[in-house]
C-alpha cells in the first residue's frame, strides 16, 4: 500500500490563515482559516486522512478492504480522494439532497454511490437513514471498514493539528474560535486541544442551524450541506462550545455574498454561516481581541445554489420580487447584518 506521507495526500493541512480587513466592522482582529486550500477543497480532507491512517495503523484496513461511509458529500469526497490514491474500493451512501457537483466529484474519484431516498422511520431524517444503510452494508461485506464520522474519534483528533497551525501562526493569541457544527468532529477536536493544553483564554463559538438538534434545538429542514445535523452525534459532549449561535440558511447565503463583495473571497455555505455567526456577536467582542473563523470549503461548488439568483429566489420567500443581482442581494444582506440579531444560546453548564 502507498505511503500516506507522499503524493497529493501530503498536502493536506497547513492551510492559509488570512486576515480579513473589509468584511467586518469592529476594533478586533479577524482571521479566516481557509480550509478550502486542502487538495480536496474542504476541511473534511483532514479527518478523512486521519480516519484512514489510524485504521491502517490498527490493522482495520488492508489493500482488499472496502471502505464505507455515509455523507452529504463533504466527508465522502475526502475519503474518496484518499481511497483513490491508495487504490481502495470506497462505497459512499448519500441521500437525494446531495448536490450534482458533489455527486459528480464522488464518481470522478471512483466512489461507488448508493442513494437513500426514504427518511428514517423513527425520526423522519435522511441523515439517520444514510447512517443505518452504511452500517448495514458494513455488516454485509466481510472485509469492510465503516468510517462512521459521527462517532470516530479520529475525526476529532485530526483537528488537533488544525489548532496547532492556528496557535503557531498567532503565537497563541486566540481569544475566539468560530466554527460550524455538523459531525461535531471539528468542535470536539478544537475543544480537546484547549483542554489538553490547559488553555482557558480561547472561547469556542459554534454556528448551528435552527433546524439542527445538536445543541437541543428542534429538528427542521436545512438547505446548506455541513450546517447542523438532524441527529446528536456520538462525538458530541456537553460544554464543547461556549456558545451556539443560530445561523439560518439565508444567513449563510448572506455571509457568502458579503465575503465575496468585500474581500473577493469565494467560500461555501457553512463558511458563510461561520462568518455570520461572528457578525451576530460582533458588538460583544472586546477591543483588540483575536478572532479566528474556520472556513470549511471554497465556493465554486455552490455556483448553482448560493451564488445563483434563481436558486435563492426559489428557496427564500422573503427576497423581494425583482431582486436578481448580486449587488441587490448583498445590500439586503448588509442591512440585515446591521439591523438584525438571531437568538444566541448560552451553552455553559447546559446539557
């Protein structure tokens, strides 16, 4: 089997940390960790590599093992890339909401696709149905490995390195870390890093969808991949985050549009959500504080959705009729950022 220290895999990590100068008003320092610069174009490259590496080291994967995972596309693409490099067979269980771009990328990386169309009977969620099917396939195939990102501690361990990179770049001066909630791998890894290092200074603020149940909300529809979850992942622990900030799907659109218009930064939906989460608490952040946002991916894969006027018009009823330009939507976004604040849930000591 090929070495995981060579080739395209060796370029995972060490992503840029960019200082934002235009997008946010305030007297504090703003940085974006651009995870879209990973070779697979997203933050999930890190845990995909860590999961496969750990499984190989623990003799759970050999050259004939079939790797299996449930994914909305993000983790699936990361695993597909690693498996393609190693010559491993990979089966990815997706659901009917997967974007055409993500589906095509999986196929291009030689993943075998199974699409789930019927929600789980117990909770009505496609995510749980996907997980159930991935588990079932792993039982059917003798020499198989189920990555199980929602419970696999290797997912979280990958982000110890992410935090190392941030703290090295800023000489340890990190007051706030903003990230997205999905499998809880990122949050768990970041929180574990702070606990292991005994760092009390840094607060973790999480952007979560109002339709997500991770932090105790009510299950509801979600449009943006990687933004919230319809289950509470096994990786979740109480007090992982200092705050959870509700960021709607439209907030994610606004965040992406604002970053593009002010910083010429093209990022994906959950990145826009993280940006908007920081905006929503901007007035509370201390002068000269250092804030880091984890931007999970780039925006090219959202040209048919978040950056498409017709898609936005079709999915959001509160867009005024006739609003069909990026400038108009950005103006709406800026006004809402300046005038509106969604609820913020204080998680300290909560279950």
